[in-house]
C-alpha cells in the first residue's frame, strides 16, 4: 500500500499529539491512582486508630510499596486496591485467614516490628474517644 505525503503527515501528526497527551497525563498523574485515601480514621470498640495512608507510601514518607499491605495485588493492579474486608471478614477468621481486626494487627504491628519503627503498644495506636 502507498501513502501520499499528506496522509503520512496526518498519521505522524496524530501520533505526535497522542504522545504529547501521554506525556502530559503521565506528568500530571504520576501514580495513576487519584482515589487513594490520605488518612484513615478506623473506629473500633477499643477507640479510634489514625492511619496516615499517604505518609506510609509516599517517597517523602516511609516509601513502602503498595503491595506490602495490599498483599494480593501485582504492581499493575495497585490502582484498583480495595478494602481488606473484601477478603478478611469482620467476624469470622482463623489462623490462615485472619478476620479484619487480626489482619490489621498482624500486618501493622508485624511491619513495625520488622522495621523496628512505628507503634506496637495498644495505646500508641488506639486513642480513646
Ligand atoms: C502501610 C500499608 C499500606 C500501603 C503501603 C498502602 N496502602 Fe492502601 N490502604 C491500606 C489500608 C490499611 C487501607 C484501608 C483498608 C480498609 O479500610 O479495609 C487502604 C486503602 C486503600 C484504598 C481505598 C480502598 C477502599 O476502601 O476503597 C486505595 C485505593 C489504596 N489503599 C491504594 C493504595 C495504593 C495505590 C498504594 C501505593 C501507592 C497503597 N494503597 C499503599 C494500607 C496501605
Ligand atoms: C483479594 C483478597 C484479599 C485482600 C483484599 C486482602 N487479603 Fe490478606 N489474605 C488473603 C488470603 C487468601 C490470605 C491467606 C493466605 C495468604 O497468606 O496469602 C491472607 C492473609 C493475610 C494475613 C496473614 C498471613 C500473611 O500473609 O501475613 C494478613 C496479616 C493479611 N492477610 C492482611 C491483610 C490486610 C491488612 C489487607 C488490606 C490492606 C488484606 N490482607 C487484603 C486475601 C486477601
Ligand atoms: C509495611 C510496613 C508497615 C505497615 C504494614 C504499617 N506501617 Fe505504620 N509505620 C511503618 C514505618 C516504617 C513507620 C515509621 C516509624 C518512624 O519512622 O518513626 C510507621 C509509623 C506509623 C505510625 C506513627 C507515625 C505516623 O505516621 O503516624 C503509626 C500511627 C502507624 N505507623 C500506624 C499504622 C497502622 C494503623 C497500620 C495498619 C493499618 C500500619 N501502620 C501499617 C511501617 C508500616
Ligand atoms: C499498629 C496499630 C495498632 C496497635 C499497636 C494495636 N491495634 Fe488494635 N486495632 C488496630 C486497627 C487498625 C484495628 C481495626 C479497626 C477496624 O476494624 O476498622 C484494631 C482493632 C482493635 C479492636 C477491635 C476488634 C474487633 O473485633 O472489632 C480491639 C479490641 C483492639 N484493636 C485492641 C487492641 C489491643 C488490646 C492492642 C494491644 C495489645 C492493640 N489493639 C494494638 C490497630 C492497632
């Protein structure tokens, strides 16, 4: 097949515009996940727990990978992260498949121990109010 010069220019022009848009979108939305929470206030019978979500994953914070917590996701799925409750039921659980509160305690405290940083005592996380 042959292309006239004009048709080719159109094709190149279109590609250049798409490339430009791609670069602009990439620069404007670097981690492609605009709906991530900033901070989460968990309510529990033992009092409120404040979790600074963005400080945990931003480079300027602790720089943790999404997958360290959203542990079933591959890197190209991070933007679709959902609630732990999708899999960890609020009530029922066992050793292999902990319920929601046990899953949090194991993951949050487990990592704080591993890094030897972050709260491990009840009252450091649970604020009575
Ligand atoms: C230190 C652990 C941790 C890291 C790191 C982390 N998250 Fe989360 N994220 C959580 C927890 C805990 C929740 C709340 C889950 C719940 O309420 O059941 C959450 C909630 C979310 C939600 C909202 C889910 C909903 O309830 O609809 C999104 C979206 C999300 N995270 C995306 C990300 C992305 C993207 C990254 C990486 C850039 C990331 N998270 C890094 C722990 C983490
Ligand atoms: C898509 C389903 C799914 C989601 C969402 C999920 N988990 Fe899990 N989780 C599992 C399964 C299945 C297991 C048991 C097998 C395993 O270890 O992978 C598990 C095990 C665990 C364990 C115990 C064993 C281990 O691997 O350390 C912890 C702690 C845990 N999850 C925490 C969390 C937290 C916290 C969240 C939310 C940030 C979360 N999970 C979100 C499916 C899920
Ligand atoms: C994968 C590792 C990891 C997980 C999982 C994790 N943290 Fe942390 N957390 C850290 C690190 C690292 C620090 C930094 C401590 C420091 O530098 O003093 C920290 C600090 C904190 C602090 C004190 C400073 C601040 O940012 O507010 C709180 C509170 C905290 N974490 C709550 C939580 C809660 C609640 C969860 C579970 C929902 C959780 N963390 C899960 C690694 C983790
Ligand atoms: C690293 C932070 C952290 C530490 C340390 C911690 N917790 Fe929690 N705790 C949480 C989070 C997060 C939840 C889940 C809230 C939710 O389900 O939304 C929770 C939930 C609970 C619940 C509610 C359980 C349920 O079934 O509803 C109780 C009770 C509790 N914690 C007691 C404790 C006690 C006792 C200690 C000390 C031995 C402790 N926690 C240490 C973060 C922490």
